[in-house]
């Protein structure tokens, strides 16, 4: 397998994983918010936003 193909597959997999994690994060943050835990919900979202799911990283 060519290095470029390998890199493309790794990037695709990383985006897919972060996409699925993003769905979980949104659901969990909403659950925390609904339970009156707004600080925890905001912290979860903030931590997640630092990663590649929000367009940061590679």
C-alpha cells in the first residue's frame, strides 16, 4: 500500500471516529444540561471542541 493511500485511510477513519464521538458528546451534554448540570455539560463540550471533531488537528 502506498504511503499516500495509507495516510488517506487513516484520516478517513479518524474523521469517522470523531464524527461518531461527536454524536455521543452532544447527547451526553444534552442529558447533563437537562439534569441541571450545565457546568458539566459546558466542560464536556469545551473539551471535545479542542479535538479534531471541530476542525482542529488532522
